[in-house]
C-alpha cells in the first residue's frame, strides 16, 4: 500500500514540477493556463506541492532509512557468502543468490536513481524561473526573495537522509568497499 501511494504521489507531482511550473518550454507542452506560471501563482503552487511532499515524506522518508540499511546488509552478506563460501554452496544455490543479489541491487539502484532524477528536475524547474515576466518592481522583488528561499523538493527524511543524483554512486561504492572490507577481515 505504501509503495502504491508513493508512486501515485510522484506520478502526480513530477509532471506538475517538470512541465507545468517550468518556464521557457514551448506553448504546446503546457496543459494548464498561462496564469499558473505567473509571478503571483508560482510561489503559492510550489509551496503547496512542497507541503504535500513534506507530509508524504514524514511517512515514506522514515521507511527509506531501514530499507536502505537492510538492502545494503543483504547485498553485503550475499556478496560475502558467494565469494568466501563458493566451494560449500551447490551450483543452483550460487545461481539463486546471484540472481537475487542482482535483482535487489538493480531494484534499489533504480529507486535511488529515480529519486535523484526527481531532485535534479526540481532544481531545473527552480532555475527556469529566471524567465518569469513581472508586472511591477514589487512583484519582482518579492519573487526574487521567494526564489532565494526555495529549497528543492527532495526525497528522503528531513535533513537525515536526502536522495540526490550522487546517492546511487555512493551506494554502489559502499557496497564494493564493504564487500572488500568483509573479505579482508574474515579468516578462511
């Protein structure tokens, strides 16, 4: 249930942030009115999406932490078992562990990659706001202050865990480093 709700939340938020709130796209790519992309409405809509996302991350962000730990430990244990005890395992068991290891690693790598992509798309949207048309100087000044105060929406839990573009690379590096450390510390 949690995964379906999170996918639904992302499936509705991503098109709004990636297409509807981004300034400078061709007029045919928008599905909403032009007034949504005005200096008056962008702050209201972005903050509303940010609050919705924050409420969702209060639940799902907490789930990411133990999932990340458990998946990392499973992959490390599977790698260690395959390398250190390959003579003791039957061929079918080795293949099963390899397939399961690759599946789990691919799934979690994809989750981290999509989450990092989401973060980078939000940053592109915020940067596109340089082209917003202003009616008055007061509107310009207030929008400029809003833009400076905007934090990109990120998947994770508050400041504890934030998944960005480099998170998947750090995860893979930690798996490789952890596997080698476990092999070096174990005795044959």
